[in-house]
C-alpha cells in the first residue's frame, strides 16, 4: 500500500504557517485566502490591486460669495475646480435661527451616497447626518428658489444663478457612482 502525499498548495502553505510566530501567523493566513466568484478564483493580492485602482473621491464646496439671499461657491473634486454651486443664505446657527427652506447647511464634512429620490424621480447624491437638516441632495436647479438647503451645481455666468446645472448634476452623480456610490464632501 502506498502512502498518498498531498500536493495541494494550500496544504503546503498551511503547514509552513505552523512554525511561524503568532504575530506573523494571522497576516500570512490572510495572505493565502482566496475568494471564488463564479468559476474564477480571486486572491487577496488581486483584490488589493483592484481596490488600489479605485480612487478615493474628495469633494469640496468652498463658499466664496455670500449674499443676503443666496451663496455662490466653487465645487472641487480632488482639489480640481469643476463648477460653481448655489445654496441658500449661510447663517450662523449658533446666533441665528434656521429659516426653513432659506438656510444653507452648516459647514462640515459629510458622507455622500447615491440613492433614489422620490421627489426628483432619479438617483442623486444625498448628504448624510447633516445636523438639523434632512434630505440634503446635490441636484440641478438654476435659482435659489430651486433649493431648500440642497447644493445646486452649475456655472455662475449670471448673477445669482447657476447654468448648465443638469450637465453638472449628471457628471457629479456619475463620478460618485463610479466610486462605488460613496464619497466625502467638505463644506467650507
């Protein structure tokens, strides 16, 4: 009777891990893990390569020109200027009362995800966990009357307005969608 010697690579790797210190065992064990998707096996290093290709998207709204009724800003993606923004008046909510529909959201950093909007009947970016506000989205619009606290992207070629807003809404939505439907936005 002959003895069968296992020639499975995973068995060999598992045996070689046994003699390692406990500090190295877990990372090495994880290194040899693989995932099966359909008939294709994807190793952990391959997953890391794919994840490295997905850029982190950093969005920023820089409020530049506040007025008595509205605020014009600049929208950046990874430090690159993309378009302007239109929001309601910025109020210091520690000193002033919020005026519903006529107050911009507080400055801060917010998570952004893409969800279906019942109001607009399409998928749009929504800012999460905005203090004292709900349903704050990035959507198209031209005048301050088109927003109740949302960020309207576009080109500030006319005083108090943004133009080509549908184009910029689509571009921003597609960018976030291509990043797994998530991003962070910093409002300053």
